C-alpha cells in the first residue's frame, strides 16, 4: 500500500488461475479443476481469507502496552527461554534472549517479553487498539467479498463457548496466536498507519473514475483518512523497533 493514500500497489494471491480461460469458452474440465483444487485458486486470499498473524501482531501488543502505561521504552524483562503461568510458555529462542527492552523485544521477536506484558494487559484493551488499527472489521477496499477476521474479547468468548476468558489465552493472543485472525489487507493497513503517523486510509485498487470527456467524478486518493488516537511517541518507539528488525544484526529479518 501507498501509506499516504491507501492505494494498492501490489496484491498477490497464490495459487492463481489463467484468466484467458475466462475470456473465451470456459471448458468444464478447466472449471472443475479450479473448483476441486484444495488451495482454492479462485479466492483472493489477500481479502477473502484470514490467518493467525503470529509475530506481526506483536506491534499491536506493544502499542497497547505503551498507551495503557504498562511499559515504557526503558522497561526491561529477563527472558530465560520460557515463561511459567500454570504451564510453560516457550520463547522461540530456547536459550532465551537475556535482558530485553521494548526495542529488542520487537527487533528479536522475544516471546517472553510479550507473555509478561500479557499478564498485565486485559484482552479487551488489546482488542480496543486492534480495532483502532482496522482489525476485526472490513477495510472498505473496493473489491467484493472482503472478510472481517476475528479479534477476540471476553464477551465474544463467553457468548461463543459459555466459558469465561482465561489469562493463558491472552498470552497466546499477544503473540498473534489462539483466536486472533486477520486478513493480509488488514495487516498491510495497520502497518501503513504505524508508518504514516496514525492515519487509516481506505485501501483502493481504482485511482479515479472519470467521464468520457475526461471529467473526474471521483478521486479515491483524495479521501480523508481516519486518525487513530495513539500518541506519536508510541508510534515512534514502534517504528524504531521495526527499523532494527531489518537494519541491525540480530534482527529477525536482518538477512
């Protein structure tokens, strides 16, 4: 996405199909092949399917923790490779990360930092910030059949299962697992807002609509964004941590 307008620059869904078959006589053989493919090539997975976001969701956990004053940029946590809450919740790095602040937690994706934050962060508070960034609702992209994903709350679980929310479930949600489901377009939109200072633009694949004479009826790039109620200081901390992910040795995407 263009982070300053919401314009979709690239959207890929695989496996795909050969559109030339749709422009001429569509054989029953080719149609049945598409319909019976378990990988569903006719679905636009960028907007129609939702997934566990995994560690990409940790940025939202940090934002919630900072905004709720549960952590700051100097808060440090010791990671021995696991965190005990009834059972052991493992960090991806078995030997642990040692002492970790918020920047290193993002840079090296330290699970224990987020587990410990999850013991203080109510699931409803995490959901509040996730909703702010566009998770749990349609982005409004002008392509049909967009799905909404799922951002769990205490009320949602009680209504669905009749069982109260458990703290251990929060520990899974803060690292983007358990019930949490998002679409790729929602994830791109949330990261765009982190990059541009907290503005949510409506993603669009059509730039302009104009008449035969060239008169512009609608310019989607000019739609005003929605401003997220998150401080610039919080977003700056997250951007600094994300920069280190790719630009400093030890970052999970330094390669």
